[in-house]
């Protein structure tokens, strides 16, 4: 453990100095969560809140990675250091997303001011709700001014991960079913900025009109953030300046309104709760397995299946076994 602590401190030091391999190694430690991840957490805790975290979400293929890549370009020309996390909650592997993102991020592949990384859940305690913000802190420790978090897909856990960002960007594009998907996934509630990408295609106007209607941009409450809709053609870099301007406006509003601080606290609360529940579950399972609980579960299950016991009472008995 002592050796690991020293190694972690050394890694964090190298990450601070901008060594991309050290950053990659630290994120792997965070992601796997079976080594000195607590040392990593302690070492980078002080860096919390140093970067602005921008979440990008939307249906598969809508243009998140392409948009992220052009944003990276714009932020780099301001001299910022940028991190990109592509998060795939549904996959245990850092697989498919990575390949496409590597291609789309190729323009930045040799830029030492850009870190691109894919992450999957991989059985982390508390899942990506814990691992993703920890990885963000690693990137903050590495001196990133902005971290872009892109999720693959639009399921519940994606919304959770991206919803924890300082600014949430929801992307839509002309194409059948897309606005339906957005509405279904609850993305109409979480977006601070809506990007209608692929504006070079037919139907972009209709998407803008539908969105405007759906999110009611016309009438924000006094002092509230007026949600914006930005059109982009990410492949050509068109609209990226407007997107960046909207992002800056939201960052400024977050600061003056106190919403930024509120979100960060909420994000930390989510992390703590996810970790606590995961730890309790692990402790419970460990205690059960040491008491042969699977036999007890099987007995109870037989009774529930036979209709001689209800599942609530079965749990009462199961927990009584644990506490006994
Ligand atoms: N015509 C057009 N095509 C675009 C635009 N933006 C992205 N694309 C294309 O759409 C495809 C998907 O783009 P990505 O950026 O990978 O989309 P994504 O949302 O990251 O996709 P996943 O990560 O797989 O969910 C690629 O072939 C892009 O070249 C655009 O503005 N116009
Ligand atoms: Mg992508």
C-alpha cells in the first residue's frame, strides 16, 4: 500500500506536468477501482472544480464526437487545455465508441494540450456515477481548463452522467424519430443548450421549430437561464463559434446565479450516495456469502414461488438472518 501511494503521488505529479501516459494510467486506476483508486481520489480531490465540465448527449450518430472535436479546436485556439471523456455506461468494455472517436479526434491526436479518453463501467463500485466525476478530477489535476464529457446513447445512466455537468448540451439532428428519442429520454428537461446539428441537411428548420415549441425557449422565468438553440454543421465547423458563445454565456450565468455552485454540490451528493449504496451492497453481499445466504434465498424463493410467502416478508426474514 505504501509503495502504491508513492506510485500514485508520482503519477499525479507527472500528470500535473502534462504527461499523457500518467493521466491515462490514473484514469485506468479510477475506472478499474480494484487498486489504489482511493489514493488517486485523495490526491486529486483538491483539484475539484478547476475545469468547466460540458456534457454532450444525444442519439447515436447525431454528431457528438464531431462537435466535441470542433469545440476542442476552438478551445485550443484560446490556449485552453482540454480533456474529452467518452463515456459508455451500457458497455463493460471501452470498445466501439473509442474507435469512432479516435478517428474524429485524429486532428488532436498529436496535440499535447488535449486528452481524449473512453470510459466504461467495468464493475466500478457505484458505476460511472462515481468513476466519471473522478476521471474529471484527474483531468482537472492535469490542468485541463475544460472537460467535455460525451455519452454514447441516451439511456437513463447517460442522462445521469451528463446531467452532472456544469453545462449540458443536447444534440439533435434532422432525421426520423430523433426528436421523439430526445423527448423519451428526458433530454428536454436537462439541456442548457440545444444543438441542431447537421444543419446542412433538409429538415433542420423543422427540428428547430419543434424544439422551440417543446422546450419553450420564449418565456424563461426572471433570472433563469434562457435556454438556447444553436444550429451547427459540425463536419464543416459551422456554428461552432455560436456554440462556444452560448457555452460561455451559460458559464457566466452559472457563476452569477449560483447555479454552478449548486450543481457542483448536487454532483458531489450524487457521488457520495452512489458510493455509499454500493459499499453497503458489497458489505451485505460479503456478509451473506459468509453465512451461506444463497441457501437461505433459495428456501425463501421456493416459498415465494409456491405462494406461501410474499416477497416483502421474505426480505424481512433474509435481513433477520443477516443481522442474527
Ligand atoms: N452531414 C453532416 N454529417 C455530420 C455532421 N456532423 C457529424 N456528421 C456525421 O455523422 C456521423 C456521426 O458523427 P459522430 O460525431 O460520430 O456522432 P456521435 O453522436 O458521436 O455518434 P456516437 O458516438 O456513435 O453516438 C459521422 O459520419 C459524421 O461525419 C454534420 O453537421 N453534417
Ligand atoms: Mg461519439
